[in-house]
C-alpha cells in the first residue's frame, strides 16, 4: 500500500460514525470483512516488523479503559477503547472506541476515526482469519454464544470467509438473539434461536463465545465440547474475565493466541499456569506450525484483540476514505506562519474553521 498523508495545511481526516456507516454499507459488510482478512494476513506475516506491547489498562469496578499502541516503524496506531458491560443498563454502548493513525517521520496524525464499527469489523475479520485455518474441513454450522453488538459481524464474517450456512444462537437475553436473527434475516444464512447452550452447540463445527460480563464465567462447559471442532473464544479480554471451563483448554490439541504476553494476562489461559503451551498465530500463518494435525483435533483461539489488528484496520480505512471520500477535515494541528510562534494563533485568532468534505 502506498503511503497516504494529507499535507498538514489541509488538516486531519476525521471519519465520523455516519461516514463510517455509509462507507461500510456501500462497500458491503461481507466484502469489507473478507478484504480485512487479506490485509490482516499480510500484517501477521510481517509480525517481527511491529513494535509490540501489551495494552495499557485502567480498571474500575464496572469496567476498563484501555490504550492499544503499535508501530511498524513507518506508521503508529493507537486505539482508545473501554469495556463497561453495565452500560447496557444505562442505555449506553458497552464499548466506546476511537482511533488514530500517525506518520512516524513527522509525528503528524494521518487520520482520526470512530472505532466502534471498525473494531467490530476487525474482530470479525480476525475470527474468520483464524477459522479459515483452524476450523474442520467443510465447516457449515456456527454456534454463536452471546448475541450482543458483535454477533451479526461474526456470523457474516464466517459466512464470507469460511462458508458457513447455519448459525445457532444463544444468549441469556432472548431479545438479543431475536435482534440478531432479525438482522440476519436477509443474509442467506439459516438462523436458529436456541434455548440452551447445549442446544446451540449441538452439531456445530465452530463455536464462538462472545459475552460481555466482567467476571470469571463458565459460558462453555467441558461436557458441551466434542473433539474435532474449532472454538473461537473472544469474550475473555481482561484480567478476571473468562468464558471457558479450564478443562476444555487442558484437553485442547492447540490453543492459539495473538500476542502471548498480553494473552497470559487477559485471555482464557489466565486460568492456567504460565507454563501452559500456546501458539502465536503468526507461526501458523507462516507454515512453521500446523493448525491441526487430524480431523479429531480440538483447536481453540484464545482471542483478546491485539493492537496490530487495529493498525491493519486503520490502514484499510485510510485507503477506503481515499476511494470514497466520506470524512471531514479537522484542524487538529496549528499551522501558523512561524512554527515557533504558537502564541500568534491565540493572539490573532487565526484558527481556520473545520472543512466538511462530502
């Protein structure tokens, strides 16, 4: 991808919720996720080029606020994101996210954007990327445990990339399952609402767990899980928040993570000893380790979300706004005649108004 940086005098592109929604609607959700999978694979193949660290997290009683930084030496990305499950009782989003992509050479922002929608897309793309290599051959049925804000994106991603044709839904809140079923009514998927976890996972080739409660929970019990399937466990993403019975992890043939130091703190494997063996996904993508050795293997992706995935999504968005132009320009950086005379901006009131671009 060629580098795209607007001249500083033109301001910083800002992608609002409205602009993001229109771009993704026009582009197509499934196509967007499929293209993001391709972009994610390219970035995971150059894993060593990224300057990586576990995210900074500030925990409170009801949630967490996190910063997720990463750089490839040319561009720097950082996402601000929270996780407050209690917010649904306040009629607020569980997750509120914003992101920035910057040029390393100058330190100037390349773009600012909402990242609620973009995070849902990159999470679905990451899940589909893993399932593409880790699910059993010919996988057609997805059990989706937890039918909140991520659920439709997860289902459509698995359809577009893996080829699933049936989704079996379960949520403790039956209205969430009905919401998901309604949204997927025209997707071409056969959608079944189930009354129990056991009903949902019966016959499933892929099980995705995606719940929000900030607690150690057992969403999926050992007795519910048969050999030969792929578990996409993406709801456990901070200390003290898990979804799987630890025995499932213990009998898995492969447990795959993104960035091991972060997953040890936040993932399902926080339940186990630090010596419990895991495989970082880039090794599988490079062909250094196999995803599964037989059709009977139980493979688990312990996904917590890593900053490099946001980097990929932000660069993807950078190129998409160049094609579609759905953004505004913000005066985030002062552009006075004398770079050393910052006071002149205040003294002369020489602030250029925001320019809206259709």
